[in-house]
């Protein structure tokens, strides 16, 4: 991760200082907490608690929500990914490889549909309306809303294939939560910190979560995650109920402070928008050439291509995706696939990428698709 290169000098200078005294360690943790509570949306008192991984943040958000509300149920979404520990794995939608043979799973987790316009054969607004209707139906036939502690949602579903919540969908979910006393929890573990062109993805919809989950880019690759939320909610669990041996370690907190400086000083949110625009333009060009590209989607610099056998049946073309990944790797570009069917090519470049690096990566991607598709004789010159 390129951010790590920028953070390392600061980190090296401050590691010894962080461990030189207990007071210094506490001060680093406290400084980061105060800074995060200022950054996340919401004009109300907030508090933060730190852990090591995204899955830990998810697990502890569930604990906080259940304790604060006295309710057992958690509502999550199709195509969601929240982690690999027991509760987080239960909340994750995809069975293979994340859940297969790891049951039994945690109880009181309910799954609602998430807008997938491309496969629903609907417009984004139609897909959003359909999902909202189904959630309201669930409140009658599946789980009573007064038993739901929290609704946990990714503004852009990462492992799900970069499915973007349509405009207005998150706001509608938040109103539904407020109507029934359900806590709205935004999982920004992958989308947070400028990835979508805003500091947090929920800002695109003007939504203020009750709890927000952060990790990954928070500390530029150092092991750090957190839950940030309304103080009156965060204060409910008694001392000792949340935490861990290495949670909020001062070195990772120092790295996070350096990363936050970088996000703000270099205006990486704006740069993310520019990266996304460049990628989208190139993807549109590719879609005109390759019939295998069924859908282009994303937000900010989080962009993806859904690969299909043809645009009529939309059958996922997993073998072609594997070949594209293989060729790209041979040419020096590491890519990942995603999606429920493993047929989505996701592009999530470092926010500090140079213009030259971005162009080189996109060139390799195009070359990989060209070579893989040529074997199928599907390239349109």
C-alpha cells in the first residue's frame, strides 16, 4: 500500500516515543480518538474504541448495539462481507470460501436484499424501492422490528462485487431505523478514508450513522480498527466488556495519525474522485470493445467490471476472469476478483498512485482482457 511508504518515516520517528512511557501511549490513543470523533459525520457527542482487525470492530459493534438496545437481532444484507470470525462470518453472505463447513453459525442474524440493478434487471431506483419493500415485508413475516438491535450495511459492498447503494437508499434505511428504534451501523472498513471520493462513503447520501466501523486504510496497513459512535450508545457497555490485549496499540495509533495527516494534507478525497473518473473512462472504452464486460460500476476510486459470457444471459464467466487475473499477474499487475459468483474484477488502487502508475496498470489490465478474450474470438476491433 503506497500510503505505508508515506507513513513509515513518521512511524519510525515516533515508535520509541510511543513506548517510552505509559502516558505517551495513552496520549496517542486519546489523540486519535478525538480526531476520529471529529471526522465522522454527526454533530453530536461521540466516542471511539479501538481494536485490531475489521472483524473485531464488527463483532464489538454487535455487542454494543445489543447491550445498548436490549435487543438480540441483527439485520444484514445479501452479498455482504463483514469478516471471518464467528459473528462476522455469520453476517457475511457468501458461503464459499467464507462459511463452508464452519457452522453452526451465530443466531439472530437476518438477511435483507441489497440493490443489484444489473442482475435485478431494474434501474437503481427501482432496485432500491424493491429492497425497501422487501425489508418492510420482513418486519411482518421474518423478524419483528422491535427485536432488531442494529442494521449493519456497507455503503459499497466490497467482496460483494462493488455494489453501490443507489442514491437515497441509505437515507431511506436510516429513516426506517429511526422509525423502529434500530441502530444504523455503517461498515466503512473498506470504503472509509477517501476510497469513494469522500472521507466516508455515507457522506454521499448525507447519512449520519449511529455507529461507524473503520479499519484497513485507517492506519495504512498497520493492525488497527475501531468503532466510532454516539456517546450515549458507546457509554452503555460497562468497563471490561470491550477491548483486547493489543487493541489500540500506540504504534498503530501513531500510524493512523500520520495517515490522517496524509488524507487531509494531500486532499486524497479529491484525488480519489479523479482516479475514479480516469478508470471509468477507460472502462467505458473497454466495454465498447469486449462483449464480456457486462457492467461497470463503482464510486470514487472503487471501480469494478462484471465479466459475463454474453450480455443477454449475463451468465458469470469465471474461467475468463481467472485467465485475465493470470495474464495480468504475469504482466506485473495484481488484481482480485469479487462478487457472489467470483466474476467481478475489482480495481482499488492506492490513493497515492502516480499518473504513470495508474496508466501502466490500466494498460496491463486492457492487455490482459485482450489476450484472454482473443482466445474466445470475442474482441471487437
